[in-house]
């Protein structure tokens, strides 16, 4: 008699994604789904010994920007090599569909400016074999990946498609414009998108420095789109934006979007240095809205938003200095030789580097830290460049410069920009406890030369349940639930996120004691030789998508069971 199961995972500690207590059991898999959980007496065609390992659902990442990468790549890095098995892209109102042939450059400029994806990479990599949003989905339909990919309809692309230059220039939409945007948003959702996304964040700008087309869009425009989405009856609305002095009006708009659409709404929530208490005000408003029957969640990170600084990266503390122009376009080896020259070093250290805002962000030495290996995301303020320079009796700029020359010029400095006002992650601990928050904001596929926060999910498992020493931790079972079933349920994917019979066999097998993030490194593997930061966790023994191991012991297996997902009624 042949083997009954395709794969059996034997003797692992099952943390099933519900928040329930861990237990020891076997997991049997057939035809891409979980067949049995418990004592499995029959054999599998393949078996994995998971004794002393934890077996958890695959991570579901609800905030990524792989909209371009999925058109040219099958490995969705760095998410897939860090335990993510499902990604939702099209966040923040940016994407590549719908699009007219003469608007390609507009959308590339938008994605380059907002999400730090180099123009040359997109110009070479994007096939542009679509016009409408349904066309874009059709172009992805036959592709194979090492994760499942889901999409959202991006507001900025809709505006440019319908209004052309008027939309890009943020002119007010006419009644006809609004009706067409609403129709197209609903069309995209009916074709299979899992959400509609918009940005009202002034920081989101094109590569030419102009605000994103959706910035400041009138309430009437968004509410008409919400009314159209109500007719679809599924999906969610994803938003990011400024509040500042308009907190009442901006939050009320979000309430109305949720009420008029009848859909869940999710919004970015971070502690900002300029307004350190705003996040708590917003979270209170979200809590009250949910108590009144609306469905609003705050998307949070398990660590700070950060910028990584280095001589091989896109930004360093001296990259706005006049003398940096001499070396910025050189290949890295040649640039490094020049940077070791004492005369250039003296000039870069002494020159003014950018405006006051840039200096506050990238030369505020008491908020910049050595990154370390393994990386430290909650560094003690006493270890800052400023403090170390003071103890050594040298200028902070000199110390930073010399530190970045270490490791053959590839050493990295760490600048946390949100969630770190008080020099620790106490606010993140509070956010993680709140029932109306989702762990997202990893931005996989974006900001490729300055951050690698797609690894936040693997880091959340190791840091918040095992490693944190500067404050309280969380239960492992709770963090697994948040990264799996909570996110899957939030976007309507009820076939995954738990280890239970009948559900999709998206599974991570992890050596919990060994789970550690490595230091990120630059790779020149994007189209046109574009560079990106990649980072990987050790300790993930296997990642399964639809029951097939796609990563084993840090190496890709070559299996590509992942597909485009379409939302269904």
C-alpha cells in the first residue's frame, strides 16, 4: 500500500495560530492542505523530524510593495526566506495599474519617490503588458512564486489613469472623474483585489519632489469610492496619512469611509518624534470606533521604522555633503578607495550636509547607533554615536565615518525614526497588546537601499517572546497568532493562518532557540544591476507553501507553489 500522505511533520511543538497553548503533535499534509493534526500513524511520502522544533503557520504580511517585483521575479525576497508565505501588495495608494501607455513614467516616478525603488530597475523590469487593473491581475495569473501574492487597487494610479496630468497635479476631481474612479475601484475589487489603498501623507512624494496624487484628495472623492466598494461587499480600505492639526477631520474621514463602505479600514500607526503622543490619541479613537460597531485597525511595526546608513547604501550621514558628489556614482570598490583618502574624509566631516531637517535625521548623533551583527533594534541610548564619541573625546562625525569604513566599508549605522522617542520600545509593547492593532508595515519590496523591515515578522517572534531584556515580553502563542491568523482573517483569507485540518498547509518549522536575524547585506541582483538590501534569519528549518518546502535550512528548494490570489465573494 502506498503512502497515504504527501508529507508528515513528526513530533514538533505545534503553535497553531489561534493563541492556544503549544502542544506536541504530528501534522500530515495531502494535496496542499493539512489532513491531520495529532498522532499520525500512517507514513508520508516525505517526512520531516520536527522534534525540539516549533511548527507554526506561515506568516501573512499585509503591508508590502512587491507590485513591480512580482512581474519579473519568482522568489519574493526578502519576505519568502524569512517565513512569510502570503504577501499583500499595493499599499499606500501606489502601484502600476490601471495605467495608460503614456503614463508609465508617471507611475515609475511615483514608486521611486514614495517607495525608494530605483527608476532604472522598474524601466528595465516592468513588462507593462496591461492597462486596466483586471488586466494587471491577468498578467500575473500564470506566474509562479515561492509565496502567494494578493493585490490592492491603488488610489494614486486611479487618479492618474482617470485625470492624467490633472490627477498627478492634485487638481480637484470633477463629478465625472469621481464617478469613473469609483467605478474602476469597484471593478478592480470585483476582479480579485483584496483592498483599496490611499495615501494622504505629505512625506510621500514623486522622485521630482511633488506630493503623491492622492494627497489632499477631497472627501467627496473618497466617499464616492467607498460607496462603490460597498456594492462589492468584500475587501478592506488601507490608509496612511498625516493628522497634525487636522486630527478630528482626518479621523472623521476614516470613520466615514468605514461606515459608507461597510468594510474594515486599516491605518498606519507609529510614534512620531515630532508628535510623540499622537499615536495614543489615535489608538483611543480607533478603540471607540470599534466599540460603536465600525471595523478599524491600526497597522503597527514590531520595532522602529529605521533608516540604515552606510557607504554602500543609498544614504549615509554625509551623502548630502557637497563633496559626496565626487564619489556617489562610482562603483563601490572605487568609491571605497576614495573614501579612505584623508583629504576627502576631512572635507566630508567638516562640510554642512543638507538642510536642517536632513541634519536632524541623519546627523543627530545621539539617535544614531552601530547596527551590530546580529542587529540590535532596541539599542541602549548610552551606545549611540554621540555618547561613544563623547567618551572617546572625538567628534561624532569622525567616529561615524570611521565606523562605516569597517567591514571593508560595509558596516551599517542604525537610525530609528519612529517608535523610539524615549530610547526604548515601550510604546511598541503597548501597541502589541492592543486588540485593534495588526502587525504590518514591513514594506517588503520597497526602500530597498535604506531598510529591510520585511524581516520584522521573524524578529517579532525571536525578540518579543525570547530576547528582549529592556522591558516585558509577550507570549509566543500570542505573537504567532498576530503574525498568522490575525492578519489572514483581517484581509479575508480564512483558508490559512492556522494549523488545523482542511486549511492550507502554509507552515514554518523553526528552531526557536536558534532563530536570529543576520545583518543585512547589499546584493546587486535587481534588473539593470540594481542594488537592494537582503537579510535572512537563521533557525528557520523549513518554510512550506501549499505543503511544499520552498526554503530548507536557509536555501531555496526551487519549488514555486505560490500563485496570485483573487478575493472571492
